[in-house]
C-alpha cells in the first residue's frame, strides 16, 4: 500500500490567488514528482526532485515552483493562479536505490481556477 | 525521445468478456514497462511491470501483459472483465535509474452489464 498523500483533494479559487498544493510520503523515497493531467492527455512531468534541496523542471513548461526541504514533503506553489492552471495535479515518489523508477502516486488534487 | 501510444481512447466490453488494451512504445534503450489503472477521482495504481526475464507478466486483479520486443508492444489482457474494472488505464515506459518516464494518453474502459 502506497503511503503518499495530497491535500487538498479539490480546490476552487479565483484568478490571482497564491496556492500551495501539498504532497507528503511516508515511504522514505528520495525521488518525488509532480505531474499535470488533463482529460485524454498523457501525464506531463512538471517538476521532480532527487532528494532534499534538489529540484528540477520537467518537460512541460509550468509557472509553478516546488521546494524540497524535507525528504517526505514536496509542495507545489502557484504564485498567481490563472484559469489556464485548471487541471489535475498528481504527486508521485520512487525509491532511488531500486533504480527501476517504479512510481507510487497520490490521489491527486483537482484545481479549478475561475 | 521515448514515447508511448495507446491507440484506443475508449473501449467498451461486456462483463465476463475478455479484454485487451494495446500499448506501443518507442524507446532507444532497454525499456521498463508499466501499466497503471486510475479510478475516477483517484491517483494511479500500479497493475504490473516488466523489467526483464519472462515476457509474460502477471499483475494484480487478474491482469497480465506480454512484452513483445519485435513489435514494441506491451498489451494488457484480462480473460474475464468485472464491472469494477471500469477505469482509465495508462501504459508507461522508463529506463533503469532514469527519471524520464513517459505515459500514454490512457484508454478508458467501460464495462456493460
């Protein structure tokens, strides 16, 4: 059973608001990821981290930022939300020592920006 | 660059019928292949994975998949579908110690009574 949590599960906010999507995992995984998921589209990697104080941008341009101050925590922040940010955001983690890149996913946050 | 194609956007099968979901990949190195399932409002759950060895892999919930290198395919099968299998299914490809995992666009499965 994967122990990776995301809050909030659903969020509806107005344009221009600052928001932070939370992601925590209790598996001690070094690697963590944020994906953006839209209906009928593949998952797009927007940020990833190899460990504490390591963050990288993924292949999808995103106006969001991330931080990794603790191994278990990988929050994603939007400084000024826009309707184009409306999407489902999935957090995932994997065990670096295993090398096989098998990723465990959280339940997702569905964000709607009005 | 690697990519994954799931040719079928939506499939409908009757309960009790067999199922095959197609997945084709493009990858320059030895691929690691995965099938995930996503129920509405949920994250992705791993069904099965292939890294090496026997090309027919068994997963959870009665699913299996076969890796065919010559066809660059990793199709998912189930001999008898249950109503609870209705969900979105994603195929993914990655490589050893490589952060770059690619997902297909998904196949939505509807199960008729």
